[in-house]
């Protein structure tokens, strides 16, 4: 039995493939159910964010299980297996642990130390638990990953400053001199979690960096108004107002900067929505799938950044956070080793328990077989015989048990466990 992860990641997968493979909340139930019914997949967790789609699984037959995962992803995305295998990364066993812990710590994000990823990993784990697809192996793995993410943020400075992708996008919009939004009119499309993060980042700006106005455009005007009220209630001097998506053409005609942050499976903004724009406008598309039709980039007045190009801009705007990342990686390495040791100890425990149960069964059976020959023993004497054989068995097992526990987490310990399994057919 092995643990594997097959993933499409932002740093090596073209955006169109990431878009196609992305799994919405509405599709998560169906996909987890489909994966759980595959013969070689014993446990599954599906992590899908704007920058990655990954299937974590406990598998029986490695190659058959990988083929089954690719088949499910292909059916969902409409991509061929060849397209998926050309860009997907497969990790197994210890590499899965290192990867998940690094992801949860924010070390694999476009924004080093990204704060949202911990919540995304937690929600993926909780959904798998709700759907009954996450068993003891992945539960232990994901719980330790979340603990690692918390420790990294507590013990390092990686979580200080701009660690949200929404905040990072606003930093990019400000430009190198941080004055790019001064007295500008900003339109935020979307009132979900990402839209809220963008609006909070904008509301925290102070003169001379602050925009003149922020307009929140959303399909539900009520939700847009709620977002505006929440952000204004938290303080800030930037004026915010809500508008309906049906009025987006009017709002875009006056916009200087547009940040699109909608969880949608189709383009929300198209070229004709920018038809009335007569001045230069900077558009940042935070959606995967993309919120803005790529054809918009061909318009002479529009500069468009999507997730394909935005990551590079974010890295330039924020720097590499080298020292914080190094400290975080040291913590991740220590936690990975701690998890490996604990996992191997857990692996030895069932074998020890099975061995004890097997020998106890033999002991009891042998006593019963000789009970007739010892019929002259009264109940008290029979209990003494039972206690004596039980004590003898415990003494015989004591040294092997201690040896297994001491060797746990080492190659020698693994060989001993495997030898017991073979010798006693456990």
C-alpha cells in the first residue's frame, strides 16, 4: 500500500490546462465519489485551488491506481490522458509528505507564505472527511500538515506583510513606485472571498497611494452591498460602493484599474464589455478558470495580466523572502521527519498487536486441548496454569516487542516488521 499525489501545479502547467482541471465546490462531491469507487484507491483527498489541482490517494496497485486517477481527471476536465501526463507531477510515499507540508506552509505558492492556502488545505481535508473518502492514513497526513503550517507561521516571519494573493495583486496594481492607484478609479468584479480580500487590501491604502474610489461589481447586488458594508465597518478612508454586474459596461468605461476575482466556470468579462473604454485601463484577472476573455488583451487600451503572467509580477513586487523561506523549510524538514518516524511506529504497532493476538489464540487453544487431561485440577489451580502460560508468553514477546519499537523509523525496523509478517503470516 502506498500514498501518492498526482497534481497539476501553476509553475509547470499552462493556464488553459489548470482551468480545465480545476474542480469547483459543486463538482467536488461527484469527483470524490468517483475516485472512491475505483478499485485501487482506498482513500482520497482532492485539493483544488486557483494554482493547483491535486489528488492525494492511498493506493493498492501503484500503476493501476495512477491510471485510474488520470482517467477520472480526464473525464472531468475533457483533457486527454496524454495532456495530463505531459504536465502532471506524480509523487509517492515520503515525497507526498514533503510536498503537502511545503504546500500548507505556503512555500509552493506564487506568494511565498500565502495565508489562504492553510484554509484551502483544511477545507479539502474536511470535505473528504464529510464524503467518507479520507481514512486513517490521509487523516494523519493532513492533520500533521495543518499543524506544520501553523508552526511555520508562528515561529517564522513568513506570514508577515503581504501574504495573501489578493493583497499581492493590489501591490502589483500599485506599480513599482506604489503610486499606481493614486486618485484612480478601481473596479473589483466579484464579492466572494477573493473579492473581499482585494477590497480589504484597497481599503487599507492611505494617501498618497489610495485610489479615489472602489466599485464592487457583482451578479448579486445585495452581496456586493454586504461586502462594502463589511469593509467600511472595518475602517479605512477609501470610498466604496456596490454595483450590479448588469451595469458592468458603464463601470468599466470609467475604470482605471480592474481586478476580477470571481469563482466562475466561464468568462465574466468579454471584449464587448470594454467597448466604451477610451483610455488606458489595467486589468488583473485572478480567476482560474479565467474571468476575463483572453481576447481582451488584444484591445489597444487594455493591459491584461492573468494567473499565467501575474505570478511573475507578484514575485518581482514582493521579493523572494529568502530568510523566512529558509527558516520555514527547516521547520518543514523537521516535521516531515517527525511524521515519518511516527508513521513507521504506527506501522509496527498493528504487526505487534497481530502477533500477540495470533500467539494468544495458540495459547488458549492448546490449553483447551489439554483441559481433559488436566481434569483433576480445580478452578483455582486451572487459573494458575492459565496465568503461568500467559506470563510465559508475555516474557517471550517482551524483547521482540521492545526491539521493534526501538528500531521503528529505521530501515532495520522495516525489515523486522516485514520478516514478522512473512514468518507468522500476519
